[in-house]
C-alpha cells in the first residue's frame, strides 16, 4: 500500500511527540492538527518502567494462574502494564488524526501491548471514528530466555562481561529490543495507529520512513540514516532546546517557554532535515542537533535490530532558521542478536536525610557517619547489601542566606529483608539513625518527611544479548480480516564485537601553540550532553570552531577525563573514546559508572544526565583567545 498522502518521492514529515512517560499531554493533539505532518511517533519507555511493568506482568500471570482471570476490558485495565499517560495524549487527538490522515506509531505498550491496542480501538470506536489499530508482538522473550539458559547459555553482561550465574539474582522477566520493520508492515497493511512494546526508541520513526519510501530490509544506508533521524527526535524537546548547554541563549531571547516538538523530514535516501512545530519556543540549530546526537550512544557504531549506523563521518548543516540537514551516515547489516534486559527483584531500599549548615561541613559529616555506624553496630551493618553516606552540596564562604549554606547529608541502604527498615524496629535502620540526633553536631536537622526511610522494593537489571531468531516478531491487525503477520528474522546479519573501538586523537596539536591560557571551567567554551546506557554513562563534548576543535581533541584524552572526574567519581572502570571530526565532537563511554543503573542506583544522578555538566564545570587551561570570543 502506498503512503496516504501525495507521492513517496517527497520526504515524509515525522513529528516526535514524546521522550518519556511524563512528556507533555498536548503533544499528539497539537501535532495532529498540522496537516503538513504525515506521521507522529513517540517513546514512553525506559529501563525503569520496563522493570516495573515486566515484573508486574509476571505477577498478573501468577494471579491469573490461580483462577483469578480478569475478563472484561475494564477489569483488565486495572492491572494493565502499559503507559497510561499515553492515553491522556491519544484520546483528544483522535479527531485530528482522522481528519488529517496522520499515522501514529508509539512504544507505549510496555508489557501489555495487546491490551493497550484494544483500549485504543475501543476509544476510537467510542469517539465515532474508524482508525485502524495494529500492535506488534515479540519483545517479551521470557520463555525463550529460560529455555536458552537451561541449555547452558551464559548471557554475559554487556556492562562487565560477567556470566548471568555470577549476578546473584533470579530473573523474572526478559524483554528485548525489536526493530522497525514490523511497524512498516503494519502501515503497509493499512494500519493508522501502531502500538508497540519494547521496540528501539528510534524504531517508530524508522518504520514510518521504511513504509513511506517502500524500502527493502537490505537497504542498509537508508535504514541507518532513518535510524539516526529517529534517534534525534526520539526524546522530543531534547532536539529543540531542552537539556541544551547553550540554554542561556534561549533564556535571553525568551524562547525557553513551550519548547516545540521536533520534526524530521526524511527523504528517499534516509537523509533528513530537522525542524520543529510552528509557533513554539526553542530552536533547531547545529548545536541542539549535535547535543542530541551524542546523547545515549555507546561508540562509533549505533546498533539496531534492523541495521547498524556508522557515526564517525556524520555532518550537520544549518540550512535556515530552525532547519538543519543531517548527512554522512552509512549503514551495514544488523547483528544476529539484539539487546535484552533481564529484570529481577533486588530487595528493598530506604534513605534518611539530615541537613548541616555553615562551617566545618566535612567534620560534621564524619561525626554523623561514625555515630550512625556505631549505633547500628557491626552485626546490623552486615545485613545491608549496601550502606552509603553521601554529602550533597557545600556551604560557601560568607553565604548570602541560610538556604545557600545548607548541605544535604544522605544515608542510603539496601537489603533483602524489609523488616530492617521498619520504623518500629528498635534495632532497625531508622531507629539507629534517629537515636544519634541529640548527640550529634551543632545545627543538624532532619527531614520532616520520613516516608523515604520506609522499605521500598527495587529491581536489579541485567543487560545482555539474545538471538533475534528467538523473538516471535509478529504484527496483529485489529481490523478487516484480523491478519497476523510473521516478520521472521533479518536475512542478512553480521557479527560485531561487544566492545566498540576506542582511540585517542591522531596528530595531536602541541597545546603551547594555542598561545596564552587561562584556568577556567571547560564549559565556558565546550558544549555537551550525557546520559545512560544501563549502568554505563556516556558523555559527548563539542565546540563551535575549527581551532577550538584541534584544542578539544588534543586536550580531552581518556586520562584527562579520569583526572577531571577525580578520585571520588572515577570508578576505575574502562573509558572508551572516539571522534566525529565533521561536527567537532569527541565522545566518551564510562563503563559501569552509574552503580547498576537507574533501578538500583545509590547516586542522585541515576540517569547519567549530570555527568556532562559536572565535567563542564571543572577547570582546565583554556586558550585566552577562545575566552575573548565570549563564554557559552
């Protein structure tokens, strides 16, 4: 079936409506009112919600096995493991999607994709429209995982290479990343709305482009370029001014409110021009595009179930205000495996907060930690799988107000036994901490909200690979003949190394040739962005001018990053490095930097988003002439 509007020879205009579970409700309804848009895509999933919904689905199956089977749609919705926030965006958009014949493809299905598709179908019917709904199956590979494990598969961690048996936790759910071609097939068969579970974040945009341009599965250059287009719009406003290191420019120009959602115009070759929705804040510049490009990548190759995109020669060009061309991407066959996340119950966690003010913060923290450990005693401390004492913030000299002089002291613990965190336990976590207060340091105060000190279950997450051949990738059309289409597995694949190439710059420039230097924050002249890939953190840095690029690539070595992280934040784990010279960017992957990732992480920065801004705040020797151009 050909595209619903015009000719497939023109680019398809794909709008990104969501970058997470809580993105703006207005997104789909607003974008669907623009008749120039051909399709809307959105991402509602993260590793956090995947663990929660995956475990929730298993629990629901266990309940059903005991005979408590919910039968009606309303009954099934009560324990649905899908993104309910998507429905808040979808329902008001239905009339506009129908009127403007705009396609919609999202991954909001979580672990209950079929259920969400049925709910959407009912909503459309109730609204009096006839949009055709399809859903994509195959991301739940729990049974296949268990079968392979029983046959001796090691399921080595992508983070540290350990075998699964060394983990110490028992997986309850396994969810893999599907590609985009099921989405394309659903659209070819007439679907207007395609509901997916754990497809890759970029897959909805890829699938729309593959359908519109009628690409074959072996058109790897085209698919790779669409993969990067999808990556760039998958986090909505991250492309148009959100999380942008140059945010002060938008603040000064009053463009920081109602930042627009991104639009990718993907042509028949897969190359794209990036824009944003009309009459909104934010901007689309080469800098906002590069910021999103370097976010949540792992190395010079971007792996996907349909294709591998090679990033090192990527180019960006500002064509006009809020219009940026992306080119230079090449593709190669996908790997025979796909990424899979294993969810396990980790135990329970709790935390307690105290506030110190003014002078001698370091000594006050030492006093509190030593008193708490003494109060707990060695036997109780042994029962915690993790017990950490964190100091957050600092009190400046001669502070302007008491709030500025206040430091958060956080005590964080995890254990397998929830009773250790009972508030009424005389020898438990809370009581042992509270009994130190009256013998503590001057000025200490505790939080008025003690709910965080109660036991909260958390999940552990293991990232590994599983053969694509075990994924039952199928498309279910909830219209016409209720057709079910088996997508099979990629016919052409290529093996890749788990750890990507890492290298320092070639032909470094002697730093003394840049002239006089000044000790100043790196971020005065360097932009960047960081994020997470499970418990890995990635961070990319880039500059605006060619002479600054020679300085950046020479300065930012792996050893320099270790030095900037400092002994408190460098974990001792490997750091990988590669360059994208055309966009003056250098990228680093910090292996296992985030203490097991979002679900179990003991740090405040559970998603790695603070890493870049921390490193940009560190002082380095910067050529004076760079600073004379003005700081970012």
